[in-house]
């Protein structure tokens, strides 16, 4: 019988052996890809001063974070809900003199006070890569292709990438000085909800075609170019085309120019990654500015525990060798180095089946159970 003291808070759960193995495998696969492309891993702390987390990225809302007073400094601390602002702090302080572009990767737990109904988990294992010092087309191309490579390394298939322009409304509105700031905000809101009727009511009829300039990039991009009569988006659209060309056949590329969900601090370019069979997005990324230093950067984030849900259980299969008393220690170590798992016998009354052993080692000889 489960006691009330054994219950976990809503949105939190234990990760048992099978799930933990999948998460670890996916995490290692992603980190190996990032390391292979020159991204050095850093490990910022789980919590830090609230003001620091709030100041490094535009749109970061500390009210979503668990906060409490530090008994040592008497300042407010916050448990991180996003690691990216911490990478920005590291780049702007401890590594401000490191050569640019600076390539950093990370992986760690994040926590929210309250999650959404569609995704009720309040704790997530966040992994990502940040290219500090560049938000160019070349930088964005590197990050997008790196994200795709990381997803494929975990076994994900049917990968698609959805491009967006987070500052689209601001860029277009800057060409029309007659629009009040309240109207611009209302236009953003109606575009977020894809509400054509509401868009007309708030005075944004001119932005209505943006709702229909979405879909496969080879079809959506020409529509956006037709709408961009003043040329305000020309360089951005050329950039999207170049990034898509870099992706090539690596993934399906689509465009939704008005999508802003999950892009609280991105600037001219953002993207969302999807994979076949995965509920919701696998991850997001884009270009942004680091608060304080105003340094340009490009990066992506994925939540490994979500990705690991889709990993193939068969891919985790390996021998679990029961090491009988008197086994050859050198042969046992050799089996471990080959990727197998070993469990040593401690007493005479043990049953190897209790631990799911597939083989047994007597001396140096291994036989199947």
C-alpha cells in the first residue's frame, strides 16, 4: 500500500531502469555528436540568483521558476527553467575572452512551477548547443544541421524542421509608421492564434496573407516574397533559402512565418524540430542576443527524456552476464569493454534470472542461459 508520504508532486516522476537506460543512451548519442563538431560541454549550477537568470535573455519569466531566499546572501535564488540564459552568462563572464565563435554544449535538469496541460511534466532533461558570437546564415545553418544530426544519432526518423521569423511583425510594422504600438501587439496576438477574423478587427487586414504563407518551404517562400513588396524581408528570406539548401535531403523543411510559441527571445530566425511518432516538438532553436553583452548567438535545445520515449527498446539489448564464483576477472572486464553488462555472484542461493541475466560465465567460458 502506498503511503501519502511516498507520493510525488504533480508533474514529477521517478525514472526507473528501462527509462533511465533509454535517456542515458539518447543523451550520450547527442553529446557525442556535439563534441564531434567542436562543442565543449559546460555544467552551470542548478540554481543561481534570480536577477542573473532574468537579465540574460529577453522574455525569460522568473515567475515560472521556483524561487526562495538564500540564507547566506539573503538574495532571491531561482531554480532554472532553461539552461540557455546560464550559457549566456558563462559566455559573457568566465569565457568573455575566449576566441569567437565560441561553441558550447550542455545537458542538465530544468524545473517549472507549472507545466501545460498538453505536456504536464515539470522536470525536463534539457540538452543543447550554443554558437556564441554569430547569428549569421552560416551560424544558423550549422546549428540546424547539427540539431538534425543529433536527432538522427538517437534513432529518430521522419525528421522535419519548421522555420519561423520571430521578429516578422516588428520588421514589417517598422515600415508602417501609422500603426500604434497597441495595434502591433494586437496583430501579434491574432497571428499567434491564427485568427483571420480577429486580425481584421484589430486593424491587421494587411497581415492576413501571412497566415497562408505557410507549408513546405519551396511553396511558402515564394508566397512570402510576393508579400514583401517593400523588400523589408529580403535578406531574411534569402537566409531561409540558404539554410534550407544546407539541410538538403537531411530533413523535411517547412515554413510557418508567424509562429512565435516557444520563441521568447529569438531574433530573426527560429526553428522547431519534429520527428515521426513523437508527440509534440522534439526541440527548438534560433538566433538571439545575450542580455548585458548584447552578443549575437545561435543555438538549439532538445529535451532528452521526451526523445528517449521513442527510442527502440531492442537497440538497448546487450548481454547481461552472470559472473559465477571463481570467474575469470580479466574475461569479465573484457566483456564490459565490449559493451556487455556483468553482475557478480555474491552467494550460493542466487538466481541469475532475478536480474535478467542472459548468459553466465564459469571461469573464462560464457554460455547462454
